[in-house]
C-alpha cells in the first residue's frame, strides 16, 4: 500500500487530490442533475404542488444498468419524491408497474450535460436559465 511515508507527502497529495476531486464530481453529478434540468418545476411555498413537484421538479435520469446499480437507482428520482419511503431496490419495480410514471420524459447522460449551463431561476419565464 502506497502511503505518504513511502512516496513523500507532496507526491501523495498530488496524486490523491485529483482522484478525490474527480470522484467527488462523479459522485455528486447524478444528485445535482435530479433538480437542475431544462423544464424543471419550481414554485414558491404558496403555489407549491407536491405531486407536480415530484413529477416535474425531479427527473427520471435514464442510466445504464451498471450506473443504476452504483447510484442505488437514484435515476428514478421522481418515484422517490412521490414516496421517499420506497427503498432504492424497489424504485424500478414501482416505475415499471405504474404507467403514469413512464410518461415522464427521460433525462439522458448526454442531455444532462446541458444542466451545467443552467444556473438562475427566471421568475417571469418560470424556468432555469444560464448566464448570457
């Protein structure tokens, strides 16, 4: 096992820092795009509708099987928001058994990359926008 004692503290940090940074980004990304996508629903407390928030305020992030496993089915986020007590290993089963859940357009990995540009909520247009 390589430690700071074997290769030196500076070398150890120069190796570990980018690895931890990259792993952090990869780990945070699926959770970030669950609520940062084109067409997302946001509302003030007085206007907030829990069903609409679950179905339009969170995404169905369509991931390959291996990523579904690594992320504990976080892609079925709209199902999770409908009932947070559903365990992660049952989210896909719920999704497949309720036809209305399948009406939600999926967010693909390619499409989710556009979420990086969406930063501000435009109150007038009721949508996320990017910086000019």
